[in-house]
């Protein structure tokens, strides 16, 4: 989330809960758990500046839409309200 908040696209393994936050091709790139997949994704973003720029913009959008303190507080309040009403 720290990377997204600064507009840095994330390159991450397609495992666990990571794909819930990183959307492949939108705010970062996901690779399979092998070095060939990682290398392929690295080469891709290193050679396409326009694509990388779009990933950067979308990284900031993702953070602003899902992870700001205001958004988290609002979601927590909704959850609390549902549980205790």
C-alpha cells in the first residue's frame, strides 16, 4: 500500500491476498511464482514507458479509492454499524 500511495506500481507474486490489492495490468503487475515470469514482467515495464506511466497513475487512484484514512474509517464505521444494530 505504501508503494501505491506514492504512485509506484507494484510488481508482486500472484499468491495469497496480493491479487485483492494489485490488479494485474492496472496498478501493477503480478507474476507467477517463478523467475521466468518475474523477468518477463520486469522487461515489459522497463521497455514501455507509456504503460509504466499509466500504471503509476492507476496506483495513485487505487490508493485514493481504497486505502485513505477517510475511506478506511468510513468502511469501519459501516461494518460496526451493521454488526451492532
